[in-house]
């Protein structure tokens, strides 16, 4: 029978050694690798954890530069629009950080990781948001007061000391609330935050103190008493565990009146920017010399500029936003310059420093006054 017939194929299949069959081999097959499978499963599990599990950190990211001329409203008096602009800078706070975002923040120099407890300080996310909005409200009223006082006008009078924050484990906890305003300490009037600070400094830890308080919106006062604790940095000084802020009341019939609308932006780091923008818009001339000026820094009632958080993110936002000049608190100027590129950075400690810096760059900042006649 021919080899190519069906019978011949069957015959050959039965008699050839197994090693001679097409596709066969004398070598054993590849061994299984359970360790490799376990490693793959661990990698997949780690990737899922990094994606879906939140870590207790905030990530600070560069925000934006926002012009203030559209947010400052002159309700009484004359307004002077300028070609230059004062901007305030923002930081994006990411409060829901997963493992990948944590790793990204460790790698990218423009991002900063901050432990959650340092940001929240015992507050919930909602409470922290409310706290920051309150800081902005105080910052706006302080900026208006500082700007107008620079022009010889006092728009507010102090009426007591409010409480922006009460530490959960401090002696005031359970005794005072953020809706209270302190009117006196042991019978002595305290009208501004500095008055309260000085009164507590004069007292010793373990001393019982009487505080007369009333609601923020006014009403019947009451007396609250508790024992002072000691400060961690100086055990000889009394400590009540609050962040005080002056309650101001408007003075009527001023020649100029200003309101500021910053929307849903919180925090107090726009204080200096707000002060400069108000001065720019209610006085003739170019405070900025026609430049685009970014600014950050708190402002207190005496015109002192205070430090802020997120300086790296703010300078990146200002640099990428095309700013000509960035005014920052003195203590943060060196860090800002490291990330500024070709943008000029000036460190300032007071409102006067900021005005002098603007003057060096062509701004009209000397002898500022309201128009007459």
C-alpha cells in the first residue's frame, strides 16, 4: 500500500518513537512558578491600595494669581483704575491624598506634603474650611483698616476680643466658644487682641481668671472663670489656648468706604495684597508703576507683614502667571527666589517696606492721600 494511504499513516503513528513525533521533546516542560504568581498578586494589591486608600497628609499644589481690582469695591468716594495690578496668590490644598499622590509629592519640587494633624489641629475638614473663611474675613477688615489708616483715616473702633480658634485640650475648651467675645479680664477692659495677650502674660500658670464675655452679635454678657495653664515654650507664662482676634465696629460717615469680595477663598495670607490694592484704587497714580505685582503675606493692624504657608507653590503660580514682581514676607524671600526663575522677588516686613519696594520699581507710593475738592 502506498505510504501516503490512510493505512500507512496509522502504521507509522503506532511504531515511531514518541521523541520522533512532530512537536515532541525528550526535555521536561517548564516548571510552575508559584512565587512569581504571588509577586504579581502583591504588586496588584499594592497598586490597588495606592489608588484607593487615603493617607493622612495634605498636598499643597501651585494655585493661581488673582487680580484684586475687580474684588475691591469702593462704595463711597472716588475710584482710580490703573494699568498695573496687584494680585494675590493661592495654593491648592488636596485633602484626599492616595498613595500615588503621596509619591508624586515626594518627587515633584513644586508640591509639598504636610501632615494632616498640622493642618487640621483637631478640626474636621468642614470646621477647617469655616476656620479659614473666618481668617479671610478678619484679613479683609484688617486690610481696609490698615490702608485707610495709612491715609490718616480710622474706619473702625475695637469693641472686644473674638476667638478665631480654641485648642481642644487647652484651659478654655468647654468654657469659651468661637461665638464669644471677651470684654474684660478680671474687671479690666480688653478691646483689642493685644490687650488680651498682655493681660494673660501678666498672670501665672495655675491662676484663676475671670473673663467677661458676650456673644459675637452682641447681647447679655456673662462671666466665665477658669485656671490658666503654662505655655510649653515658657512654663512661667500663663496660657489660655485660644487664637484671639479683635472685633471691630464700623465708624459711620467716612469720606471713603471700601468692601472686598474674595468669594470662596479662605486664609489670611492675602492681607498685604488687599492692603496694597485698596491703596492703589483709592489714590491717584500708579502704585505698581504699571507692573503686574503678585503679593503674599498676612497683615496685622500695625502694618506688620507676617509669614504664610505654601511659599513654593505661590511663587510657582506667580512665575507661571507672568508676574513682573513678587512681594513676600522677608523670612521667605530666599526660598521664593530659588523657584522664581527670572521673576523679581522682594522681601518685606511691613507695609512701608512694600511701598518702598514698589517705589524702587517705578511705583508712585510716596505721599499717598485721598483726592480733595
